[in-house]
C-alpha cells in the first residue's frame, strides 16, 4: 500500500458514494413530485421542521414508512457520510503503511467529524 | 408556487450554477445561495443548507478524476483538515446565532472577493521551494507530474497556512460554501505549494470540511430535502458538464462575465442585508 494507491482507492469510493446518494435522492424526489407536485410551497421564512427530518433515527424511521421527504433525506445523509468514510479509510490506510503520525492526524479529523454527526443523532 | 414549479426552477438555476462554478473554479455554492435567496425569496438558512450538501457532492464526485492525475497530496490535505473541520464547526455554531441579515452581508462580502478572483483569474506561482523545518517534520513535501516527470516540491509557513485554513473552514460552516478560493490561497500563496497541487488538494478537502458542519445543519433543520434535492442534483449535473466543456471553453471571457454577475449579486446581497429584505 502506497500513498497513490490509497488515494485512488479513496477516490473510487467517494464516487460510488456520491452515485448511491444521488440515486437515492432522485428516487425520493420522483416519489415526492408524484405525490406532492401540486402542493403550494413557500420557503420565505425559516421554520425548523419536525424531528423526523432532523435526526438520523427520525429520518431512517420515516423513510422506512415510505415518507418521500425522508427518503430524499436518507440520500443526503449518505452523501454527508461519504467524506467521513473517506477519512476512516485513510486512517486504516496510514495504519497499514505504519505511518504513526498520519494515523493520528487522520484519527483527529475523524473524531471532529463524528462530533458533528453525533450531534445530529 | 407549486412544488413542481419550485423544483424545476431550482433545478435549472442549480445546474447553471454548477456549470459556471466548475468552469471558473469557484464552485457552485457561491452562486446557488444568492440565486435562491434573491430570485426565489428562499430563506438564507434553507439556501445555505442546500448549498452545503451540493458542495459535498461536487467535491466527492470530482475526487476520483483528480486522484488519477496524481496531483493531490493526501498528507497536506489531511493535516490541514484538522484546521478546516474545527473552523467549520465554529462557523456552523456561529450561523445559528447571527441574524439572517448579518449572514447576507457577510455572504455579499465573500461574493465580492469571489468576483475579484474571477476577474483576476485563479492563477498561482509554480516556483518550487525547499521545505522548512516544521514541514519536514510533518513530511508534507512530495512530488507531482510535470511534463511526464515527477517534480519534487517542498512546503513552507505551516502555522500561517493552518490558521488561514481555520478561517476557510469557518466561512464554509457559516455560509454553506466550499470556500475553495481561500483554501487555494492558503496553500499556494502562503505555504508555497505548487498551484496545481493546491487546487486539487483543496477540492479534496472541501467535502470533508463541509461534512463537519453538515451534522449541525441537519440537526437545526437547515437541510430541507425539498430544497436540497433539486440543488444537489442540479449542481452535480452542472459541474459534470462544466468539467467536460472546460477543455475547449474560452475561459477568460467567461470569467469576466461571471465576475460581473457575481459582483452584481454581491451588491444586491449586501443592500438587501442592510435594508433587512433578506
């Protein structure tokens, strides 16, 4: 395992993650438009929506019940996860390279990212 | 407006934003937010939430192509991501405390700077430097392909670059943008990293930086899928098209046109922020 192979692996992984996320968002989006295309929408004033779109467990639960907005949100959640998985893969990669310094560096980044995500769950 | 009309208009605007963002190298976020707020009257918090998500999509989507070329430097990227992610969380926390008017004014100022960059062109030096002591210790130097050969390069001024990266992260978390231009300045101008390495590494870092504030955005409800869905899909498709066209586009003319548009948006954002319309 060298840096270039590691990076190229990470690059492929990121692209796969984005494609999966985009497909999920698109699927949820089509369902949303089929059901709600004639609904009036206004986003002029910010109102924080219900918890089923604002926490990981809420999103997954609502999506399982076929809520189209929640399915789109699952896709967006997958998208947010791709760079986090990228950092996690880098931790393992540096560990395999026996690069102690950069294993620690990427672990620090991972912990910071988890902080934000745990906030949301 | 019906949900269908809103989705289609936002999708069209976002595709255009992603296309122009890729062609000029400034990213789609800086255009999407003013387009949504000024043209459709969408609250800035929804706009920055949707923009942040699209930033992750374009950064991650383009990463595979950049990596193949062998320019990006994963060590520099990872090390500086410590600064950008902490900055991003600080920025996202701040975004929840300041008024929408203040956000609009700050956004306008960032747009003005982007307009300036667009006129001037994102160009940098390619002078190779030797690594200083700290950069050697962190093993930040590497090599990159120049005319088919591997050219070694060094890195300098790590503390100043690190501090600037914190600022780039904070702007990203505050405004839902990638702030790639600031990242490039930090690496190219301050740390003396070759331009091509700086831009590709910056692109790699943008997604991780944005992911750091995304959890906080989600929890606060800034990411509304009804707004984010057409933005994310539009910007992603626009960016992919832009990258394809980039090879034979007349980038210079385009940059000036784009600069004028952004400058107009900047003025409008600032005026609307001051008069309290946004």
